[in-house]
C-alpha cells in the first residue's frame, strides 16, 4: 500500500481492521512464557507438519499488522519482540535441518512461503544471523524446482524470494529456470 493510501477510505479501513483483528487475536493467544513447548496450544503437535505452517501463518499475520500503516499494531515494539521471539523459537524447535514428518508440502512449500514473507516484512528488525538461520532452514528443505503446476510456481517463489533475501543469484536463476521448463 505504500505511504499514500487513504486510511479513511472505507475499503482500506475495513482491510486494515481485518488485518489488525487477526493479528491481535493471534498475539493474545500466543504462548509467550519462557520454557514454552509451543507457540499456540492448538498448534502444539510435533507430528503434524500443518501445525508448523499454521504457526508461521499466524506470525505472518502479526508481522503484517506490525507493518501496516493505520493499524493500531503498527510499529508496536512489544509485538515486534514477540514476532521475533516466535521466529527464533520456531527455528530452534520446529523448522530447522531435521527429518520431515507428516506432509512434505508443509516443509517444502507452506512453511517456507510464510517464513519468507515474514523475513521480508521484518527484515530490518532481524539480525544477519537470524536471517541466515531462517533461510538455511528454507534451503535445507528446498529440493530442485522440478514439480508441475501450482507446486512448481510455489517452489520457484520460495527459491526466488529466498534468493533475494540472502542475495544469492544462483538461487534466483534456479527459480527462473524452474518456471521456464
């Protein structure tokens, strides 16, 4: 939306309200305790990979509100801290170099799509080490882009956005080549 959209426009204010409401709900229900074993009680499984993707999607909704001009959560320092803490927790406890379980789609498409978006949204607030750790996890689960249809497009998007984040021209070429085949 940039800096010029009119937050008084009813269509825009309605969308901002929706973004803020989802993020606030996710933030309110997020487990922020030290020693936590999950981020959300309904996404606590360590055998259902969809819980990883859903956790990243909730963090993404929070990051979107943090970055949305006109949201009451825009630039909220406590929200930023909780988003980053959630990312670090996910990288340590759920989405890192490990054996996949449950559905391959969550590991190779769903989770990395959401994680890439969060890193783009929060880029300036993350350390170089955090960005590297998150993108190393994405890279670990990203085989060559050799699928068909929507899976090919999603994987090329994952590889391409990751390539931009880490400034890896070879990954960008891989994403481009995956789409052109």
